[in-house]
C-alpha cells in the first residue's frame, strides 16, 4: 500500500486506520467498500449533531467519475455534502484504490434511518456498474423514480432494441427507444412496468402466474387508453 505524502499529512490516524480496513476489503478486486458513522471531531471526539462521515473505497474506477456519481447519489438520498476528500492509493503498477471521504448532513426526514443507510450502502456499491443513462434518469430527470426502477427501465430498453430494430433500425435506435419511454407522458407507465417486474421477482413474496397475467392485462389497458387520449 503506497500513499502520497499529502494524504498522510492531512488525515487523522484513527480515520486512516478505518480507510486501511476498507482498502484491504477491495484491493485486488473491482469491488467497493463503504463505512458510515456519526461525525466526530477527529481531535476532541465530540459528536457533530446530525452529521455523518461516509468513507468509501472503490477499486479500479476513474476517480473523477466515482466522485461525481457518488455525489449525485447523495443528493438523490437526501444528503447535503459539506466536505469531500478524494485520494488515490496505489496497489501496483497502474492500479489503485480511490478513497473518498464525505462529510454529509441529512436534509430530508428519514434519510439517516438504519434502513435508508442500508439502501445507500447497497447503491454506492452498485453505482459504478450502472449505465450513465440510468443515473441521468433517476437523479437529474426523475428523482422520485428510484435507482432500482431506472435500472430496470434501462435494461428493458436494451432488450427491446435488437427486436424492434428489425422493423426499422433508424426509428427504433437505442437512443430513440430510451427517449420514448422516459418522456414525461411515458415515465409513469415505464415505472409501473418496472414495479410489475419487481413484484414478479420479489424473493420474499413473488407474484403468481395468475396475478402476473391479471396485472399485466390491467396495465396494458391503462397504457393503451392513456396513450390514445394523449
């Protein structure tokens, strides 16, 4: 583990040891490790009420892209980033782990609940693998959509393209399909389709075949009537 002098000079030893632990979890991999804790003064050990430190180690990722995407994710989850640090730790020739530290404050009720933090950790670990169109959809265009729905919609668009392109490769290009299903008049329908997919493959209580068919028929009728009236 090779650290640059500025990184060692500005970080407190306790936080450094915590980041070493995250580093060890992701080195020689493509993974991401996350730690969330209440903010304390690194010198007086006094809690800063309502603030948190989020430490992240990301292996084999472009540092600027990682910082940008995680910052956008914080906004999506209702956190204001008051301070952030980014450092690179070498793991070998042309290989490194990106170390990100963020000092955040929740600006939305419930953003710092245990359940919300569990979801945030999962999405930080997934975000490096997501298509930029997914991030654009659920952060910039429709923050209410949730990343899970946006990811499903992006996947369905990718699956539709080779099928529809056989009819007309120009009209049904990937960009045109994505634009169509994410328009304001369409996005609620797309979200409903994603919800049906999630319900069908819910590991705790999946929809039965009969329930799936009934909801699919109802959804098709609703979409058909709505589009015809638009």
